């Protein structure tokens, strides 16, 4: 397997927003919108030269061969079964030192870091950009129409951006493949003209096109999805798009990765209109995907993409036979003539829970309560709680919370424990927001989360802190028990945020949690952290994002974020401060960010500035970005980043469409193509 460096026109969701402790450190690929691969199942090094990454942020080397889930890969350059150089201390143990050989220390699993989950899910919690932009611009009448800014972006996209992008993707223009790749993705996000469909499919079907171009075109088709009916494509056109995607999936001449992205596009289009009673609710698509799941594939990319796409279809179009087949897969029975391993069953469980069905709660209980359940399946159950918790009844939430607490007793690894705590936070928060106190009163969830957030194990405490914030998020009640819990939770989060703990990663989790919980009292402590130059830059960066998130603009806050963005010493802080500034808003934000885009020297900073510009939504940046993107004298990176920014800036979606794939996903079991889909914004 190999990875292509790609400058996609939408930004990486995971690595570009943090590089905590060297985990998921952004690379050139990440800066270009989705070619950063979080260190999950090792996928192999990309071919060809890479833009160098500063030594302090270079991620651990990734082995090129497949790795069995649950094992620790040998370091690159070390033959499996041998002892890596440097294992034995000088003059001490080892075969020549008179003592027993020491075992190599296993490499830390990046999936077990709270930042991995947070960066895959964060944009589901951060405020919609229209809410940010509306509070900083005051034009009569604009706030009376909730779709005002979406219409403005759509108009700018049609008049100023789509023609520009069509020119860039024209083969006669001679634009470099990486920039074309970016422009194709941007085109899928912003175009309203039906002719764009043919433009994208011509690139998917072009056997002479570079792989990165074909893959981007296949994925861009799914980004034609529009949540606002006013901006959607005609149902008949979309049915034709689905047929062409199925044709690409079945074409053995199309590379596997391109076929996998075509499958994911079918998932992205699952909530879009259908033209006939036969295609209504995705019935034909569901049947086609289920049939193709039974075919043999050399790699997991296509079948796991199929399960993911199935989970994005309307539940009304899923027949009982598919529900039953998914249930059988989850419990370990043979389906389509074979049995499925733990990772595959985990994806099947995620799909089954997303689709609902009368036995969803029973299936969830079985997975949580089964004594010898595969840990991958149980992790998937914990992670999916972010999707199902709101839909359960109060009694079902109580039963599920009790089962999750019991399952946590059996968890032995940090990742399972961490995502288990997140599940508890989702259940408690959903119950309290529904006006119920059943989970709070009848289970030990609140006590568990408060205890873990105060003094839990270092390996899982970051997860527990975020889980506590999930339990508090958006909860308003005059009920004495509820207010008591909220007050105690607030006290824990604020106390630990202000305390100078030795682990900046842990303190950063508290900085994120106060934003997630919406604690206005955290403003001053966060401001102090951002302004203290001796502190860890990543801690200061997370604090900067939460500052912008909490709002309450003021001269002191705006000055702190502007100074952080301009700080020449701390790259990580500058990257995060760009997003914090965009969340905060302010009339000078766009000019400040454009200045950074023109003068920034590193790809990681430029990438974050691009995300911030897209989040800010100030359309005055369109023309400067077009000039920047059209300048072939600039580097490939510079051109691609400008294209990325254009796509984000005029995207009519209030929240990124790809949150449908990433939110509460079974990310520990991702494949190569899912890895990339998860890391695109």
C-alpha cells in the first residue's frame, strides 16, 4: 500500500489543528487538505519526495507492511523478531552484558490520545460559522433570514469561484496535478451547475489521469451534497450520479482507492433527493451496496467503505434482511459466505446503530454485556454512543449506562477505557438535555466522570475530562441535583485549568473542556494561559481556540489572539490562534489572516490560516485568494492552499458535509481510504 501526497481543496480535520506531543503532527500532505494520515493501522510511506517537516514535529516512522490489529509494529528498518538498535544500555544488560535482554518499549498508540478523538469530532461542537460572522457584521435585515449568509456564499461561489475552478481543472490549462486535485474537491463543494457532474466523472474515468486526480474527482462527487433544499441538485440528476458511481465501483480498471472513494461518495449523497418510487430513500443504493459487500476484494478499503456508506443511507430504505445481516455480522455469525473479524464487525456495528431498527438497543446491550466480546467491537459501541444516545429513551439510557460501566471494568487498554468514558459523557449529557435525571440519579456515571476528571490515570484522564464536559454541555436546569452536578463539574474543570500541572497535554484537555462545556468563567484563566510565553505552545494554542469559542469579544481578548498569531517563536500557537481568531470574529480578522497567508513561511501555519479564513466566512477574501491561486510562479503548495481557502470560504454548508463520516466514527479501525476521508474537512 502507498499514499499519494495530495493538495485537496478541503482541509485536513485531524492533524492540522494540533501536533500534541508529536502525535499526529501535521505534514505537507495535511496542509494540502487531507493527505495527512493519522498514525492508525500503518499504511506505508508515500512515494516520492516529501516536503520536510520540522524535526520537533515529525511523526514516528510508519512501517510499510500490514500490521495485525492489536500488535505493535516493529520500527522502520528493523526486521520483525530482531532487537532494535539501542535496546540494550551501554555496558549493561543484554546478551553481552551479563543480563537478560530488555524488551523494546512499545510505541504509544496515537489512537489512545484524547486529541485524536477531539480533532475528528471537534467541528461537530464548534459553533457554525454563520453564527460567528453574523455577530460581527451589522447590515439591516441580514439577521432576519437564517440563510442569508449561505445564500451570499452560494452566489459568490457561482459568480466568482466556480468559473475560476473550472478553468483550473481543464486539462488544456496545464495546471499541476496536485493543484488540480485541490480544485476538483473545491468544485464539488461549491458548484451549482449540473455541467460540473460531467467534469468530475470525466476525470474519474480518465485512465491517463494521475491517481490523485481520479481519487479527488471520485470523492468530489459526494461533496455535491447540499443540506439546504434551495441549493440541491435535481433528483433525476442525482439518481444518474448514483448510477455512474456504481459503474465506477464495478469497473475493475479503476484503481481500488478510487473505487473506495466512489463508494464513500454514495454515502455522502444518502440524504439527497431521489427521483422515483423505486429509488426513494436509497432503496436501490442500499440493495446495490449490500450485494457488493458479498464480493471478494483483495483489500479492506472497498468493503469497509461499503459499510460506511450503508450507514449514511436513509433508514426508511433499509430492508429487514440488511438489518438482520448486519446484526449477524456484529455477533460473529457468517454473512455472505464468510465470517468477519473484529474490525469488520466494529464497522458493521457502527452501521447498524446509525441505521436504527427495532433491535438497536438490544444489539448495543449484547455487545456491552458480552463477557468475551472483541475489544474492537466494544470500542465501536462506545464511540457510536455519540450517535445513538440522543435517540434512546430515558430507561434505555439508564440500562446502557449501567452496561457501559460494567464493560469498562473489563477494559484493559487505555483506548478502550478512554472511549468508554466518552460514552458515559454522551449518555449523561443526552439524558440531562432531554429533561431527565434518570442517568444522574440511577447510575454512577456522574460520580465516575467527576472522579476520573479529578484524579484519573494519566493515560485516560484527557478522555475523562472531555467526557465530563460532554455531560455538562448545553444543560440548563433548575433541578437541585442537576445544578449541583454542574457546579461541581465547573469547579473541577476551572481548578485544574488554573493549576500548573506538570503535563501540558493534560492541562490542554481542561482548556478544551471549558470551551466544550461553555464555561464563561474560564475567560480570564484562558487569557492568562495564552499570554504566558513560558507555557507549552500547544497548551496556549488550545486555550486560544477555547477563548475564541467562548466569544465575548473585547480589546484584551482580540489583542491577545492577534499577538499570538504574530508570535514568531511559537508555530503551534500561531496555528491555533488563527482558528481562535476566526471563531471570535472581529472586523480586522480577515486582513490579519490574509497577511499571514502572504508572509507565512511554513506549511503548517499556512494550512491553519486557510482553515481560519474558511471558518471566518468573510467574502472580501475571495478576490485576493484567486490572485494568489492563479500565480503559477508560486510554489505548488502556495497555489493549492489558496484553492483550499476558496473552497472553504464559499462552501454553502453551515457545517462541513464530511462530519457525516467523522462524527462518532469507528476511527481505530480505519482503512487507508477511510483514513483520508476522515481527515478532510
